[in-house]
C-alpha cells in the first residue's frame, strides 16, 4: 500500500541535545533509501560546517522571503531567523518522509498545514548538553548557562511524541533516532 501523503518528522529538543548531529548521521545511514529526505534549513547565521548543516542568508533576504511567503515554515529563535524551504511541500506530496530540525513553536502551524506530522523529541542530560554547547564554541559561558536554564516551549497537546535520549554514545543515539524515524514512517502509513 502506498501512502497518499508523506510524513513530516519535526525534530525538537533543547540546545545541546544533539539534534543536528543525529539528523546528519541518520541522513548518511539512510542515504540509500529514497523515502527519507533531509532538507537543509535556511538560517540568518553563517554555518559552522563541522557542526551544522544549513544554508545561510542575511536578514534582509529573510525578511523578503517572509513577506513573499516563500517558505514552508518560518520562525525566529535566539535572535536568528529560520526557514524551511517550500520544496518540502512537493516532497510530502510525493509521499516522502521529511525530517527537519524545528522550534517547538511551529508545531501547531505545521500540524495545521501538513496532515502527516510526527514529533521526535531529542533529549540529553544536563551535563552532556553543557559539554556539547561549550565544545561548539559559539557562545560565552553566560550564554550557555542561559540556554541550559531556559524553559522550553511546551509541545502542543494531542500530538504523539517519540523521545530519543541522546545522552550516551553517538552510535546508540543514531540507532534510536533512525529507529524512531522508521516507526514514524510506518505509523503514517497505517494512518492512511
């Protein structure tokens, strides 16, 4: 049975949980499976190639895209603008499983716009997150502390959430993450 529409997997989690690392590793592991697609976000920050996989734009370009409605999802967080490209619409229409790192604040908007939304929450213990944020080298110690103590937005009620604990070895986190993606894909097929 073929799915009539794709699955949109929204990857959320606190700073330092390892969302981008797991997405990049899952992309490599699933490279031979055309059903899974990992579109690049567009961010108003230069990418640190070894840590992030996104395209960079300046603030005026972000604002032009916002005004033109030239995006699938758009949000702002931590003083930066984030965009998911409109190509996601075509990928979902083709029945693909689309995996993107997003803010919790766009979950409701995504659910209203796309029927096959699943949420994958990546977590890690506080000490692991602190070490990862320090290793990134993007923020001062005070900024890291602020990130670690900030209360995240709630995940909206009525949506199933799969939790992946990424506190341990990378290989364990990747295995759990890829397994959760496969389950999301199967669950979406069962929903149709």
